[in-house]
C-alpha cells in the first residue's frame, strides 16, 4: 500500500509543512484519510479479482456470515439502506443472491446467498482476509483492541451528532 510522505515522513507524522503547522486533529484526520483510501483500494482490488466491486464483495461477505437484513448489512457497511437497491438488483440478476419478503413483517425484505453466491464468498474471503492481515500487521492484539475502541467512540459520537 502507498505510504504518502512529506519530507521523508509519513504525512500523519508531519507537524509542519513550510509555514503551515498542523494540529493533532488535522494529522489524525489526514492519517485516517490516507489509511481509508489505501485500505479501500486494496479491498477493491481484491474484490475486482472476483468480478465484484468492494461494496458488492463486502455485502456478500456479510450475508455469508449470517446477516439477512439489508438494513443491518447497510449499518455494518456504513451506508444508507436505500443506496443498496441497485446493487442488490445486480447481485440478484447475477444469480448470487435472492430477496424474499419477510412473512412476519411485509415491509421487510430478507436476503440470502444462492449456492453460486456462497461459492463466490468462499473463493474471495481468503484474499480479503489477506488484505486485512496486511493492513494491521504492525499492530499487536492489544493495539488492535484499543484502535477498535477509539474508532467506535469517534463513530458513536459522529452518529449521535448526525441524528
């Protein structure tokens, strides 16, 4: 993955660039931005090898792990459920998933992988997991847990502000 540098240092480490001085928050946001773009690119590349976009691959993997509600999957993906309709139609027409109305609540839809979708998930999961391992290879288990807790705290705060 690319490691953008300024003056020989990763951008997240730079305190000054010319006359500009960066706040801690600016450096963290820059680091998150660089990390997300790099991770997204690597995951998209892994998904493309299987004929899918990164979002499609992520959607299929969530279904493969037992999620059947588009609303819950959208929450995991951090997207609005209404934005999934076109993608679900594409996956459905490709024979990778099915949609069925919930017999208990007619306003809900349940999704499931077809056998073709399950095969696709099984074939791409190892390459997706390799990307994840590469991304976090420099962190030990304690650091991973701490990172997750900090990101969760930031995300919850942002979600509460946007409600």
